[in-house]
């Protein structure tokens, strides 16, 4: 019992000494409260029981939101020493020896700080605040509205207007083209507004203005409204209500049906093809004011053309679409993707042969357009058979020149308005003569 009592007394007496020793060790190895003020504005690190504060000069603003490694090499890293408080319990000789070692280290580090130091991997890229300048606004809005796609939409609408069997009206043509372009800008802007989280995961779309933060979502929505409302008003009041209704329906179909379906079902490709087929129909209705068989034929040609065009494009972007969460034929149904592309390449030959039957072109159009239709069908067959990036790329680039070439040949083989008028007059005269013969 006396032995146990002696151990307890010695342990209780040693507790204060052990506590003071732990505090001294913590004072040497850890950051104490005396340095917490530096944590508010800068980073504090510890290396060899020393505290170092790393401060970098502010760099000049650059065009991209990231600062590249080559630009960081030109900067110099400045290191300021923060001397820790010397422990109280250490003897004077030990304190002096430590101070001498720290002064030697500081002298060596100041010499090294004169030369540029390569930044670490975490400092390779640094964020900077994006500021919108008025000089950059036109280019940002052009990318927000997908200006190249809008130009294609306007050109197909102009082709539908030119193919209509009526006299050419310049004022109506300008209003129809302007209204169609504004409606396309509005639809593309709303599409990018909805797809920001998904576009950020794709290499093809990660540099869009809304993804990079070059423009605010509120400004994008205001731009879409300022394009969509005047565009539909121009088509409705300046052209005719039928064309305005088609433009409004196309905006709704693109933003509210096609955009969300891209993450739900592969049927989005067929819905997107309908969206692309409506602009030439709008051009036809803008010129004639009615929905005729010629308008449906032009829409059918644009509808079939989009499948080899888009399926070949999406085949090379399968990784991107999969990473972005989009449900595309090239990702989920690769065999169907190739079959549909070939099927609609062959459908272009049949649609070209229907044009003279509907009295829209002469019989020379199917003959002249046959070589280019056969060539795109051959590339579609190669894409179906090989299923590689080379064949898909060839089919995609062929589709870029195939459509304007086909529409140009169709316009040159168009039946003139005077021929149809003379044919109508001849039919009227023959009908009148038949009536006269029947009369006694």
C-alpha cells in the first residue's frame, strides 16, 4: 500500500512539469496564436521550424481567365521571414546558436529569391475577375447567338423564298430574313442559357460565353428577349401571320422540346431535324402566304440532309457528348446512327426526283443533282461500313458543300413564274373553248 501511495504522489508531482514540457514542444513545432493575424490575408507555411510568408506581386490582366505557366516564369517570388518568438526556458547559448542558423538561412533564401522560381502545380493557374468591356460585347453576343448556325438558318430561309413561284419582293425578302435571323439568335441564346452546366463538361462547348462567365445569365436572357420579340413581330406584322406563327413555333420547339430531350432520349435528333426543316418553309410562306407542296418538299430536303450532317459530326464527338450527359445515337445506338445517316442520304435522291413531279423544277434537276447525291450516298455507305473517324469526317465535310450546291442547282432549274402563268392561261382558254363547244 505504501508503494502504491508513493507512485501516485510522484505522478501527481510530475504532471505540471510534463504539461510545461508539452507547451514548450508545441511552441517549437506549431503555429501559435501570435501568428493567427497573418491567416486573415495570406498563407503561412512552416519549413524547418520556421514560419515563412509567401507574397507574390500582382500580375497584369490577361485575356484568358487563367494565367499560363510561361507567364508565371517571368515573375519573381519574394519571401519575407517571420521570426518566431524564442522559447523562455532555453539557455542563452542555445538561443544564440539558433539565431545564427536562422540568419544564415535567411541570407541564402534572399539570394535565391533574386532569381525567378518556377511556381508549383497549384499555382500554375490562377483565377482572375472577368470584366465585361463594351469592345468585347459584339463578339460575345455573336458567339451567344451561334452566328454561323444563324447564317445557315437565314440562307435556307432565303432559298425557300427564292424557290417560291411568285414575283420577287425585295421588302418582304429583307423583313423575312431579318425576322428569321432574330428568331434564330433568340433560340440559340436560350439554348445556351439552359445548357451551361452540361457545356462546361465538353471540350467543344467549354469556351462559350456563359460557361466562362464573360456575360451574366440575366444579360443573356435580356438579349434573347430583345431578339425574339422583335423577330416574331417582324414576321407577323411585316410579312404574314403564318410565317410569324412558324417562327414562334420553331423557337418553342428548339428551346422547350429539343434542348431538354438531348439528355432524355435519342428522339432529340428527329426533333432537331424538324427544327432545321422549318426555316425554308418559312421562306416559302413569306413569299406565297400559303403552305404548299413546294414548301413541304423544301422542308423534306432539309430534314433528310441534317441526319448525315449531324450523325457524322456527333460520331467524332462521342466522348464529349457522353461526358456532357447528352443522349445521342452515336453514344447509345452507334449502329442506328450509321443506318439512319445512310438511309437519309438515299432519301435525298428520291426527294430530288419528286421536285419536277410537283411542278417546282424542270426534269433537268434530278439529272444534274444526281452526281452530288450519289457522292454523299457513297460517303454515307462508307460511314456505315467502316464506322471510323475518317469516314465520318469525310461525310461531315461533304455535307457542308452538298446543301448549298443542291439548293443552287434547284434554283437554276426552277420553273419560272411566267411559264406557270402561261400554262394557267392556256388551261383557262382550253376550258372556255370546251364550254363554247358544248353550248348550242
